[in-house]
């Protein structure tokens, strides 16, 4: 089945020893395209360089809320210039994370808003991160959406039913990770999955994080080859075949981000 991993950190040092083998295992498992997500001014050039070195990858640029405290206008200008590269297809990962609070709330909000403005100016979809923001994430999104909504994806969705429908009303897609397969942590997500329109669902690993079951019983590090397990669980919940789930997510991801240059029009 064709799989587009819509959110990876394959540039992470966790893959430095065996990155080529990780890609080989991914392709053997059906994963044929990958979004490599930038999270800091330092990691974004690395993500873009990796995407440019392969014919099956795209990249994004942005500043994660954890790193908002170090963000400057000069950083945004440099990332905007990097976004002009052909392989850059999105802005992010950006948003709010009031759980770990690695950056103060007001600082996160300020740079989240600035990044939404920058992405809109560049006509790029956004890759969004939210955790425990108490409604502020939605407040800021609504303020910047205008009448046209927001083009992008809520990465690693694990929110409430009310939040889900608010995101859908804004026009956003929803990223489904290995959390779906986790017995306890994924319970609410499994209940909500049938409420996500099929044309808004993306599949993602967030690798090297969030290893799905059953792979998490044997591997601490997640990788794109494991995304087939997420597709299989989603298929069971939606009464579809895994191939149908994977193909639908493939089409949705390509519609949002485009396709890497050189990737065949239709997967085999």
C-alpha cells in the first residue's frame, strides 16, 4: 500500500547511524514519500538539505513552540528565504505547548502569530502543534484565519471532540500518529477517528517519537516503516481496508503539500 509519512524528523541525530537503512525499510513497507519537518533555525537547513538529497522527500521550515524563546525576526527572515527552495512545501512545526512550557506562554503566542503571518505571506500550508493551550491556540488561529480558513494540518491530534470540530471548521486536516494504537493513551483518539472526514485524514509517524504498537514492544525509536501499523488500526476502526486508508491519506497529503519532484504520479 502507498504510504506518505506526513510528519517525520528524519534529519534527527537519532538516525545518523543508519538513515539509509531506515529509508530502505520504509520503502519495503510501502512508504514512498516523506515530509521532513523543521523545528528550529538550526534544524531547518538540515531538513531541507536531506529533502534535496532524495527524490522522495519534502521539507518544512519553522520554529517549534519549545524553542520560541530563542526566536527572532532575523530567524524568521532566514527561514522565509529558505522556504523559497523548491523542496520546501510547508511552514512549521509551529503552535503552542503549555504542557512542558519550555518557552513562556506569551512568547509562544507572539511567535506563533508571527509564523502564521509569514506562512500566509508565502502561501504555504502550516504544520501545527498544540498541547494544553486552554483555547489560546484556537483563538490565535481564528484571529488569523479570516474568511478563508487555514490551510494546514493539526499534527499528532489528541484533543477533544470540540477541538476536532473546531479544527475541521477552520478547514484544517488532522494528523494521526501511533498514539492511535496505544491501549490507554489512544482510547479517546480511537473513539474520535470515525468523526474525521476521510478527505481530512493524514498519517504520520513523528519519528523518532511515538512508536506505534506492536513495534513499541521491541523498538524505542519510531521510523516510517512502522506507519503501516497505524494504517491497519485505522482501517479496522473505519471498516475499510488498510490499502484504502493508506491511499486516502496519500491523496490527502499530496493535495496539501504537493509531491516531491521525481515521485511518480501514481504509486505502484
